[in-house]
């Protein structure tokens, strides 16, 4: 029962974020573009778009909802991983936490692309990617330092 409290807090946080992002999209729907970015380079430059005839309110809401569902699935998988006896579970759990934070940040960065603010979105995407890369390197370094400590 105590283990469910963090999961419940996380669920409230991620769903409230989804609600806030949805409200932003709905309130400012007239400023949305007609192109949905589908692929990004590591520097945050969209390399492929899917173009629509109308503004992308519906597809944008669905895309953010899909990313939120993936984020929730990773969190639930992380909860299951904590209860299993998998080798290197701590490292995998920490990498999954980085993925969760990255997905959460990615949903906010996507809003810039939806409103045709690609230059701002690219800056935040680069910062998000560098932060995730540094965090992963730090985790792996710490893992090997602990593993091969003499």
C-alpha cells in the first residue's frame, strides 16, 4: 500500500500535465500549424512532417496522449522491475527514470513545434537531449565504478 503512493502522485502529476497541455492547445488552437513533426534529429530539427489540410488540434492532442500513455507504461514497467530479481535492475530502473523525465520534457517541447515556434523548440530539445545524455553517462559511470570497485 505504501508503494502505491508514489505511483498515485506520479499519475496525478502526469495527467495534470496532460490536461494543462490540452488546455493550451484548445485555447490557442487558431495559432496551431497544419504540419505535425514526425521525426527529429538529435539537435531538435524536425526532419519529417505530416501535413494536414486543417490545423492540427486533433492530431496534436492524440500525439500528446500517446506519449503520455507510453510514459505511464514505462512507469508501470519500472514498478514491476522493482519487484523482480533481474540482474542490474537498479541501472535499468535509473535509465527508465531518465526516459520518463525525457518523455515528459518532450511533450512540452512538442508544443513549440505545434505552434510553429521551431527555433525555440530546437533550443529546448538540444538542452533536453544533452541533459539526458549527461545523466545516462553519469549513471553508467557510477554503475561501473560500483561494480568494479576494489
